[in-house]
């Protein structure tokens, strides 16, 4: 069971807006920035959001991140079939020298 | 173009040793931490540890300390992950990833090395 809690699944129809939550504590999300990773089926994870709400070059602005206190969320607007993937949040823990990952959310596009 | 090229899939028996690699290119290899992440079949991501190739400073996750060894050869821009005695429970995909300069996220990932341990 991960220290960062994500819903195991989420779904939406094409064009819809979906959000994925990530809940932690004051020793991880509450004191460090959050990142999000997208893992398409059979591929390596890819950085989607960093520093809570910044997008790397090439990531569509349909993807956005936010953080408040010890929780964060990833929003995907204008949902597309190619967005079907696993999504992971991650935050550095105060007692760790590396990231704590959430358990992942499998997004299904209906 | 930043690339992390990982070594190929491995099939090993319990008790055997193994060393997998991750070669960086397209950037200054010694200027970024390289991390290793495990993904067991059908499961999520787990951070294992990181190494700073310039001086081989290594940090391990408490969950993996003593179970694996991380190293690097900066002369060939390659990081390594090794086991001295594999167990069936080590069966997983292993990813290397470059840690950003700011340090708090992984900005580039390798394609992964699948390790299968079976008698």
C-alpha cells in the first residue's frame, strides 16, 4: 500500500474532462513539489507534470496539475482515446532521498 | 537528444548474479543523478535508489538497501544495477531515469529491462 493514495481506476468518454486525485501527508506532498507520470500500455513512464503544475515541452495543455496542502490532482480535458494509460503521482518524502510514487490510476476512455 | 539506453531482457535462475546497464547520451552524464525504478508484474512504480556519476555518491531506498548495488562508470556514461543472488521475487521491469537538475522529478526514462527469475 503506497504512502500516496490514488484511486485505482478512472474513466471518461472522449471530449470529457476527468480528474485523478493524489493524497499524501505533510512529510511528502505537503512539503515537496509533485510530479505526474503517464505510462501508456507496454511502455516506460513519461514525465507529464512537474513542480505541481508545469508541463514539459511536448505535453499538450489538455493536461494540468494542481496541489493544495497534502493533496494534488491531475486534470485531463478534451479526453482522447490515446490518453488511456496508467497515471502515477510522485513526491519526495522528507526522510527519503528519492520519490514516493502513488499506487497508480488506470484511466479508461470509454 | 537525451537518451537512456538499457540492456536487454534477462532470464536467470534463483541464486544467480546479474548486472544490468543504462547508457546515457545527448547530455552531460556526470551532471545529473540517475535513478532506478522497479515495476513488478501488474504493479506500480517503486524507487530503488540513485547515483551521481561524477563522484558515485549513492542513495538507496530503505526498501532496497542491501538487496541491490548501484554503480556507474562515468568514462562510458553508464549506470548499473546489480544483484549478487537473485530471487524469484526480483522478477520485474527495471527502469533507469534521469533526475532533473532541480532534483525532484525524473525527466527522461529508459525503455526498461525485463528481468525474469525462474527455476
